[in-house]
């Protein structure tokens, strides 16, 4: 691996410091998104599965693999 110049080392330090400060905020965003997805996904009776239109013009429910 090539040796880093002084400028590159400074930028590396700045980026790593920024990531250290951003990590807790990003963890909170992930936790909030997880909670929100669990609340929204609770037995949604109006769940529309991906599929094709059936012979009578209504959507045919499939497992979404095609």
C-alpha cells in the first residue's frame, strides 16, 4: 500500500472524525425506521401483493417471483 501524504492524512482524520460524530445520529435514524416499519407493517389487511392481472381483469395474487 502506498504511503499517504500529509494532506491525505489530514483529510482522512477529518472524515473519520465526521463519521464518529454522525454515527449516533445515523443509529437513531435506523432505530426510528425500524420502529416505524414495525408499526406500519402490523397485519395490514389492505396488503397488495405484486402480481399480474388475472383473466377477469382483477389482480392475481402471486408470490412475486415472476
